[in-house]
C-alpha cells in the first residue's frame, strides 16, 4: 500500500482477549508476496527481542502503520 493510503493508529501495545500485541522496534527488510503484485511481507525486529526472533509479517498484522510509512521513506 502507498504510505498516503495508510491510516495511523495508536503505538501503545494492547491485549485483546488472549492475544498480546508486540511493539515493533524496526523493519529490517521486505519481500514481495508471490502472486500479489505490490503487496509485501516485512521482516520485523520486535522490541525487547533479539534477531533470532525476527518474524515476517504482512501489512494487516500491524497496529501502527507509521512504522511502515517510515520504513518506505528511509528507502527513498
């Protein structure tokens, strides 16, 4: 998604029912999703965790799109 189409939400971690939401420390990389033009997965470094626990996440997994917007701006 282009950054201007994304909406901002709270950066505070929340717990909904049994599901905890973790804080993104940084986006390390991105890769295209096969057969989905213009859609990416992002390699996430989680706050308080080391590189061994980085995971690939899709856009819909993010609570705060500002992290994605900042990542794309840094790439130019």
